[in-house]
């Protein structure tokens, strides 16, 4: 009478960058204020000309391009002009028939810890879609870049260790720090638990005279 499914049908499609972008676009139309965090995005090659026109009007702005079926940081690049975008796209061996990618406006002033960019991995188990029932793990993972962050410029666009947080890339960097005690507040590990990261953000904000409210994070 009861059956267990390892994965909900169709869930893997939402993990695809392009499908996720399409889904969030729909949600932005329904609840624009709640989904305003999503950066301006373009689907390539369908919206390539739209992106080039945007770049022409916003000179100096940076976009980040991620292949739809890419993983481990493979194929990701930054571009600051339509000409640069074209040259980098056509230089990719997989560019051509069937090529698909997501381009997004690159946020030039991210939150940094110790001068480094980082990303978060949060873990959610969805046990039902109707009604929707999900459980969020209290612990998560923060992955850090291994080169001090600088705002994008022609001189640093190709520095993957500065702009990309992928572990598969940064583990090869001489700046990668292995974890000894990842729960120590002063750890410099390149992979840290979410609980440690939140304490570090709180301490960093306090040094600047600000109060960090974890519940609004």
C-alpha cells in the first residue's frame, strides 16, 4: 500500500540551471517582491541578442555565463562586453548546435568573509508535493574562494579562484585551507559549516557596529 520514491518525478529538472531560471521568472511575475533577489538573466542562445543590447547600454557591467549541463565549474566565464561574450562563447568546444547556457548579471559587491567570496549549500528534503511538505536541515555548508575578492575588471575576469566558489576548482588552489576544526569561530577553512559561517558573519558585523539577525538571513 505504501511506496517510497528516492526522487520525486520532475524534481531533477528544477536542478537544471535553465529550467530553474524559467521557473523563477514565472514566480517573479506572480510575486515580484519576494523574488527580487534573482539577478537579471538571459537564456542562451535564444536571448543572446537581448543580452548584447543590454551590455551595450550598461558598459562595464559584468555577466557570468554557465552552461546548462555543466558541473564542477566547467565552462563558466565572465564577460564585460558583447565582443568579449562572443569571443568566449565561440572559443568553447561545446558551442554550436544544442548549446544552451544561462547568463546572469554578476553582482559586483557580494558579502565577503575575510575578503573572500563564498556560497551556501542548504539541504531540504521534500516528502510531499500535495500538500507541500519539506524539512530544512539545520546545518549547511559554505564553500569559499581561495583568492581575495576584487570587483571584476579586465585584469581579473579569468581568475577562477577569485570569482568561482566551486570546490572542484578551489581544491587545486595553493590557497585552499583544509579543515582541522570546522566549528571553530576563527577557522579559515575553505569549507565551513553554516553554523560557523553565521557566527563569523555576526562577529564581522559587530566589528562594524552593526547587529546581525540570523533569523533574517
